[in-house]
């Protein structure tokens, strides 16, 4: 999961907690053009993750990468998707992630990805998807995408 941190840090911390409880393998916070948060306290984020691991009785903690520019994003996932609100996102996530245990889903900042970022993703083989008709907050979109991927692959 690659997700832009929210302006309100409490919302991003909530996402970290819930994503950990759902069993995410890796979280890469991404810095996009419309990102309002330009720094993260990784140590605090790791404490939140550790607490969620204990609470949910997970065997492992997800990997938390440092804040990474979208254009510097490296993923070892077999399949990568970018969720955005533009009309070019024709397929729903639930149509493409079935039987894909090794995928990365990119979720943009408040205000969504800019067209240049969507174009960059397409040039790098990242498939555009949508999460439905509703416009979701960043942390809700990320959790929805994660839950959909986990649910369809268990």
C-alpha cells in the first residue's frame, strides 16, 4: 500500500492502526504534488503499528517505509494499481485484484493525484482503478482498497 499521508496526522495514524489490523505487508507513505504533509515522525508511526500488532495478535508488523516521492516509488509487487477519481479509471478494484496476493495500491492525497502523476503511473505500467462512485477521504480510500484486496484474496 502506497498512500499519501493526510494533513491531519490523527487520520493517518488511524489508517496505520487499521491497516496493520487487516494484515497489510508494507506501507509506503508517498509525497505527491497536492500533499499537504511533507514530514512524518516514523518513530511515532512505528509505535502505533507495534501497538496494533499486539492488539490484533498479528504475527508480524508491516514494513513502514520513509516518506517517498511518488516518482521515486519502487515496488516489488507483481501488480500495481493507482486509485484516482478521473474518468480514465475504468475498472473497479474488485474487478482486478482477485487472486493477486502480491499487489501494490497507490492512494493519493486530499484532492487526488494530479493528471501528470496519473500519466506517470500509466507510463510505469500501473493500472488505473476506481473505488466506486463516492469521493472518499484519503484514509478511507486506502482502507477500502486494502480491505477489498484482503477480502478477495482470503
